């Protein structure tokens, strides 16, 4: 149980550091696309929504950076789910009789 939890924490840490490294990479790789496709949008969420609406029009470098960030996010979510399930207390077996 401790090994599973330690492994999950290690994976979570690696995924988090990978995601942090991807953020600046996406910003750099997509800067020209952002200026071309979504000029003048300062709000981060609106800019993201705009870029996703133009995903077919972004450069190959920007598209690759976005896909890498998505993969890092998915790995982070999977590690968090694994960590949560490893840390959850084990309940009675499904076929165990209910206590009286």
C-alpha cells in the first residue's frame, strides 16, 4: 500500500513538472498564431477559447505544443486519480454481509 502511494506521488510530481514546463512552451509556440487568429484578446480564458475555435488553423508547432500540454494534463489527472484510489480506505468486500 505504501509503495503504491509513493509511486502515485512520484508520478504526480513528474506530471506536474511536465505540465509546468509545457505552459511556457505553448505560449511561445503559439504566440504568432494568437496574434494572427485572436488579436487583442487579453483574458486568458477568452484567448484559450478563441484559439480552440481556430485549432484547425494553427501552425504545426503550436498544434504540437497544445497536444503535448493536453497529454501532460491527462497524465496529471490519471496520477491524481491513482493517488486518490490508492489513498482511499478499503471498504468491505462487495459480497460481504451487511452488519446487523
